[in-house]
C-alpha cells in the first residue's frame, strides 16, 4: 500500500463529503416528504443557531421513530461511513 500525502487525504475527504451530500439528497427525494414525516421526528424547538436553509431543511431527516426510519438511518450512515472509510484510508 502506498502512503497518501496530506493533500490527497484532504481531497478524498472533501470528495466523500460532497458525494455524501448528494447521496443524502437523493435518498430524501426517493423517500418523499410523506414518508419522512411518518418515519422521522423533526426537532420542534428551534433557535437562531439551529435554523437551516432550504437545502438543510430538505435533507434534514430528524430522529427515527419507526423501524423504517431506523433502516433508512442505518443505510444512509452505513454507506457513507463504510465507503468513505474505504475510499479515504484503504484505496
């Protein structure tokens, strides 16, 4: 295995961050607003510091409240962390 330079590692981490954002956006579109409302509980108390913009609200799922929400949660974060770790440190 060849050691990656710091620049390569930062580049890979930024790529994983961007692809993760696109992946979460795609999952949010695939699930739809109705299922997101049924499967996840949104934060009820908002402050100035916890407010989000349009894209932040769209990809904000909240806390899983059903087993379907838990499956979606595990699938999203399992794919992101699993493939992200593999791409950044093993590839």
